[in-house]
C-alpha cells in the first residue's frame, strides 16, 4: 500500500529547492524560473514524498514529455499491472 501524500508544495519550499540546486552548482537562472517547475523525483503515486530531497527543478522541455509517462506509470500501478518496485 502506498500512503497518500498531499501534492501541494508551498511556494517557499519550491524557492528553497530551486536555491539549493543553484548552490549545488546547477546553472539555473532566476530570470528563467518560470521555465521550471518543482517536481517530485519519485512520483507521489509511487510512494514519493514532498520532502525537499524528493523535489527537483524540472525544465519545461523535460516535463512536457515526462508528465504523460508518469501518468501512464501511475495508472498501471493503480490497475496492478506494474509494481511499485518496478516503477521506482
């Protein structure tokens, strides 16, 4: 069973994650912040959490592709066609 987790991540937490990646050396510009969303590395439907360690700035060019793949994986998990271990 996968525990339910609130999807909402606060604006403050999103800013913290974005700043942490900048401090780690990633070339992220505050001027281009709108080109990124703070996303879950391990999706909530696969047991991921809203902890900062599971969040990362995902560029528009990536999330336009991965969001539909993530939904497909979540749907297959809900149908019992793929296990949590295989999804993560």
